[in-house]
């Protein structure tokens, strides 16, 4: 599997820690399952994908601090 971009990695970790399904988040943003999966796992996403991932992170409040809080709550 290709490596994820930083934003993709953060979103993937947030999904894992929150238990939200990847396809559910993708459909919330009008993305098809396969394209959304590829976007999150792409090491060098296209500009449009980067913009969308930034929007997702902003909308969902995904920050390094928030991920630290979730890790502590999960005991990860």
C-alpha cells in the first residue's frame, strides 16, 4: 500500500480513533469509496485532494492536539 500524505495519515488516524468509517466520511464529502481511499493513501495527492483533506481536517477539528487527546482516551 502506498504511503499516505501527512494530512491523509492524520485523517486515517482520526478515523481509527473515533471509529468513524472511511466510506461514511467520504460520502459526507461526495466522494466515491475507492477514490476517497486512494486520496487518503496517496503520498503526493493532487491539489484538489489536498484542498479537500484540509477542509475535512478543518470541519472535523482534526489537529495534532486533538489526536493526542483521542489517543489518551483510547489508551493508544
